[in-house]
C-alpha cells in the first residue's frame, strides 16, 4: 500500500490558506488572539434617526452639544456609521456629532433604481447636509467618504471649518498601488461573481484582511446585516468601478484631480491620521501631503491597514480631540 508522505499531507492542508493570502495580499495581516479584545465595544450607543433625501430615507445619528463644533463623520465601502462608534464618544464631549449612512449602506434605504455612482452618492450627502442644517462643519472622513467630504469642502469651503482624514482616496493614493488588486473587481464578470455572489468585500476584506484584530461575532453581524442577500450588494460592487484607475472613469479622474489642486491651496486646517503599514496612506504619503498640501498636520495612530477605526479607535479619537483643542 502506498502512503502519502506526511510533508505532502501538511502542504496540501495549507494550500487553501496560501491561495487566500495571495488573493488578499494587498490587505491581509495575520490575525492572532488579540489582548485588546475587551477594549472594543460592539455596541452602537446612539439614537437612530431617519431623514428623507431625494425620496429615500437616510439613517443618521445627531447627538452632543449643539453649542460646540459640528463634526460630520462620512464612511466609505462597504461600511456605515457603525465604523465610527468607538471614536465618536471622544469627540462628543462638548461638541455635536453627526454620522450618516450612505444611500444603499448601513440602515439607509437600498433603492434598486439608483446607479450608486460617486455623483449619485454626492447628491445625497450634499442634500443631507442642507436638510440637517449643518454649518461650520469639521469633516471626519475615510475611504470613499473622503472623496465625498473633500468634494463638498471644495464646493462649499465657507461651510467647512476643518478636515480630518484617514485612508483617503486622494492624491498621492492614485494612481493606486492596488490597481491590480481591484482589477478583478472591475471586470464585469469576475467583479459581480466576487462582490455580489460571494460577498467578497465583506467576508474577504472587511471582516478578514483589512482589520488587524479579530472582530467579534456581534461586530461582524452588524457589518453583514445590510448585505445578507445578493440582491442587496450592488452598491458594494459599484464603488470599485468608481475608482479613478488608468484614466477611468474619466468623470472621477476630474474629481480627484480637482480635489488635489484644491488641497494645495485651501487654508482650511487639515489633520491626516495614518497607520503602519496602511493601504492608501502610509508615513511616506502622509509626509508628501504635508509637503504639498496647505495647512496639513499628520498623526501616527498605530498598527493598521485600511479600516483603522476598528484597530485604534482610542488613539484616533483622542488624536482628533487634541488636534481640535490646539487648532480652534
């Protein structure tokens, strides 16, 4: 009888792990039992509110001291206002905190007749700000929320007091080092299979590779909740196709280029928080922003990749408060 050598049995068992690491090499960080587990809360200790915008309901929270400064938290793909839950309590002391779920995300409506492009998302955010009477805003922005927020600041500078950004999709993050990684998502056939059928952005990136700690089951359930079936995941699929890579889509290339030019000139105080190794913003890119953009301060917030709010909310929250105290 022929016996398979033990070494080959071990290697065969490791093959699935190897291929998973190759697929998510741009994001993956090995996860081990995390001694910080008890520090993070899965609770969302804020009262949910809803407002009708363009005929659909957006979910948001609006709490704190209306006599203080107004902080508006904007998320990206595929998260929601839940991403900010462990950061907002730091900022809430003495200030007004507002966080909104983008249309199609979180607890906001998921209309099936929208294209979910950047331009559509921006219309909803701009209208939301107007309907909730947000004035003299300090933006706290991440991922696609950074493009939404910076585009708003560029077009409404008189209504923006300050900007805090992390893992922002702005120059010098584009041309992105992860263009190859996103190519499978931007292919109509493989993209729909991965993002809609397999729910890869939730299961393979957010919950597996792009957070360095192990999220609790309760946290995972919240992130999964808006996208439990394939017919709810079209908004997730659209965002990678909106990335301005290799000149397409051209309309978003213009948006990013204009934001870059505006950042060079705008005197609005800006805080860039970055992690190591980061994905969009690392130490080198953060320093580039200091050297090339106007009125920028940078803060290192610890070890993390893309969804750094889930790894270092205490450092991020305290950093925002300290910057705010010194700046305004």
